[in-house]
């Protein structure tokens, strides 16, 4: 009995110590952690045996549980990764475009009329004369127009109105790509490629060109290029010959662009050299329209005669002097005294009889060799040994030898 009563106080102190330790260490915490982690797993399925248990990052967490450090770490948002200076690419400063050249108020205008090819020509000429302040390009092309369908767009009626409005220095015409169709005349319908069709078309081209030349305005008529279709190319050759004959007969100038859009054998090309000699694509996939490089090359053929007709007005260095850029015309603050110049043609006009810097001749008591030669005809003797010294050398007598 004595031993049993002695162990009872020890057991009580041991139970109290274990209870205090469990309160300090939070014995119930692992239970909550296990429950919280169990909530972060999905219910097991057949796929889980092959793919493993799937972890849910978006599962609700226990409010009072401290998660491990690896699970509490959050990914940085995508926006922060973009602005990171170590990984973000360097920001380049925007390229500053050169200011456009300001056109003069009295700049001469180039009027471009025609169909869709004329519209492309306008883009190319704008690029060609963008640095010329004395030239303005006015492109008034109508995409689907021509000289055949005057019921759609009447060019003979619209052209005089444009000339009166713009008062151009020259007119550039490029038309005909849409004219390969039936034509309505006053008497009948003429089919394309017939004699009646070409006779009426020739008359319309001549009348259209006279609207310009009768006003004493230079006329540039641009020919058609080659096309991918062999039939269209053959028609373009025949129509270009018609344009040349009619335009030159009324004082206009025909601009031939054929060689710029064919190869050395005269065949249609899609890719060729541009104005800088680089190989680029000149035509679009339809084999009819022009690319931007093709339009610039088309304008290259028109630019040369246009600059010749415009003269110095087409120069990029043409500027206008106004009060802001006039050179200084006033006298300097400390004017320097200058000697009045003497006229070389008539010294008496400025009141003098001698040239600037003239001095009186030196006074001499003897006459110079020139004076003796001119006045008296006497020539001074030549120095001894010179080529004109004709004096005989003096012969010395031999010395006498004394005999003892």
C-alpha cells in the first residue's frame, strides 16, 4: 500500500505536465492541417489511378491554419513581368518623320486624268514631286471610266470643267484600259476590234486631246503597259500606236512606258527593276494593276518630260524670298573707307589721268640702253663671252727671252 500511494502523486504531476505541453504546442493543429489539406484534393476517380491525384490551387483554405511557405508563395502578375527592366526589350524612340515640303502659293499644277492606271500614276508623281515646292500634282482619275462608255462618265464634258477650275500648267492623260468593249455611236453599236470601232475611237481620242492643246496647254499622253493576258497585250500595242499618231498630230507628246514592264524578249513580267535598280514586284496578282513600286516606276517615265516642260519651277531648291529670309541689305556699323575705283576704259571720267598706284618715273642723268637703241640706234657692246660678242680676242706678244 505504501508503494501504491507513493506513485499516485507522480502520475498526477505527469498528467498535468502532458496537458500543459499539449496546450503550448497546439496538439489539435495537425488535425486541422490534415483536414484543410484533405479539402484541397479532389475525389478519387478512375483517371486518378493513371494520372495521380490532382491538386486544387483554388480550393478554400482553413482560415486559422498557417500554410507551408511553398504553398503560400504567389506568382507575380503578368504585368509585373512586362515592366521588369532586366527582361523587357529596350524601348526605341519613335522615328520622327521629316516635315513635308510646303508648296508655294503660285506652284504650277499637273492635272492627271484617266482610269485606274491614271490614279496609280498620280500616286507615283506625288512621290516624285514631293520635294518640289513649285509643283502640285492633281490626280482626277476615275477608276472605271474610259472614252467608250460616255454614259457612265463623260470625259469630254468633265475635262473642260477641270481645266477651268485648276488652270494646270500641263495635262497628263492615261486612259484606255477599260475601253476594250462595245461602243455606242450615233448610228449603231460597234463591236471591239472592228474598223468602225477604231474609226470612232480615233475620232474621240483626237477630240479629247484637242480640249487641251487648243488652250495652249502642254499635253502628255501616257501609253498602256503590257498585261498578263496575251490578248490584252496585243490590244494595248495596237491602241498605243493609235494614241501616238493622234496625239502627235495635234502637238502633244506621247510617253512610251512599254519597255519598263516587259523583259528583254518583250514578254509580260511581274517582278522587275524599280527606279533604283532593285528587283521588286511591279504588278499585282491579277496581272493588270500596279503595285506601289510599279506606280513609282510608271511616274519615272512621265517625270522627265514634265520637268523639262516646267523648267526651274520643278527644282527642289526653289524657294521664295520674303521678309523672314531676305539677306541683310543695310550698311555695316563701321564702314571701311574704300578707294574709288578708276575706270580702265576712260580714266578721265573719274577725274584722274593715271591708273591707281601710278608713280612718276625716276630721274636719271644717263640714258638707258633702251633709250640709246630707240632714239639713236646705238647698241651697247655685248658682254665678253656672250654669243653676240664679235670682238676678236687680244693677242699678247710673246715675252722676250734674255740670253746670258
